[in-house]
C-alpha cells in the first residue's frame, strides 16, 4: 500500500515550501537581501538553487507526462498496427545474418508512400517509404533515383530526411535477425502490454534529464558570476568572486523560473540568451546601495 504522509510530516513539507517561496521572492527583487548574500553561507545558496530546480524539473515532468503519455498510448494502440500493415507488407521478409541482408522478394522491392485511404502519394520528391535492394551495395545516384526515405541494401540501411541528409548504418556486426510484418506486430503488442511500465521509466528518465539540464547552469554560473563582479567594480561595491557566485546562484533561479513557465505554455524554442538577459536584469536591479528592504511583495 502507498505510504500515507503523517500530519507532522505534512507540516514540515509545507514549512519548507513556505520558506522556499519567501527566499524566491527575495531572489526576484530585494537589494537588502543581495547585499547580505556575499557573506552568507554557500550551502544555503546551493540548497535554494537545488530545491528550486527539483521543483522546476518536477513541474515540467508532470506537464510533459500529461501531454505526451496519452499521445503515446493512442499512437501505440490505434495507429502503430495500421502503420506496420501499411508500410511493411505481409509478403516481405528481410533477414540479417553475418552482417548482410537478404529478402524473399524480387528486387528492387518498393513500398510506396500512401494516404490514410490507401492511395499512393508523394511527399515532396519522395515516392517511397521503403525500398529493399539487397543485390547491390549503396550507390548515391541509385538511392536518389529510388526517391525513398529508407533503403535496405546488402550491407547497409540508408535513410534520408526531407532536407536530403543521408545517414548510412552498416549491418556489419549486426546479430542475426528477421524482420517481417508478424515480427513488427509482435513488437507493437509487447509495447502495448508493457506501456504502463514504459511510461513510468520514461517519466523517471525525463525527470533526470530535466534535472541535469538545470544543473548544467552550475557550471555556466562560473561565467555569469563575472556580471555581478563587474557591476560591483563599477559601483565600487566590495565583492569577491565567491560572493559574486553566491549572488548568481540566487539570481539565476528567477530566470530559470521564467524559462520553465514559458515552456509550460508551449514556448520551447527560446533564444539561448534569454536566461542570461533575465539574470543580468535581476542582478542589476538588486545591486543597489539601499539599506531598507523594498516592499514590492507586500
């Protein structure tokens, strides 16, 4: 049974969240707070950064999971079997043995692009989704003439994208394997039966990758810390590099919060310099010679 969180543990968690929120408000705008930051504990600054990124990663993972898991489930249940039947005919079997491919059909064997109603179609200059020609090695001109996304030759699997980029994957060293419609449908069935486990693993991996993406900024901040150091020099504010780095640990969190919020509403392709500009804005606004704490959030 799932473990129930005791009331006293709930109080502790709520208090931690409350303290984190208070610190976050100060990290957004509080010159008095930033004046004290260079002399504060590095552990406190790191804990704030780490806890904040844990929350950002969790929020992004939940949002992405809610969006992508139903799409993945619908695809594997409703579309994948039909795609296999459409684009890997029942009469085609490809064997890979000792690094070479062979097939049971007359070659070259063409699998054309089809519309949802089964009619043949084209995408740009492409006419085929797959061509099997295991009687020859790869030849660039022949590949272009086939107008296909995927070509299986005697020794290679060749793919092309809409931009014309060609990728060649050698079959040398590949284990013995048979590809057929029945085999592919069995793979789809296995994924269908194991989808819940796959989804859980995918969510865990997604969370780890997102967290690593945020932690990368710990290294980037070694460069970002030069900004408060420069501002301190201009304004004649005594500031060491270590103090500037601690300030940066706080100032980067509002920038990452904005980046996360924009991602949540579907804005993923952000300029790479946006986080840096927000960081500079936070640092500039907070490196002021003021003794009283502003009342911005009251």
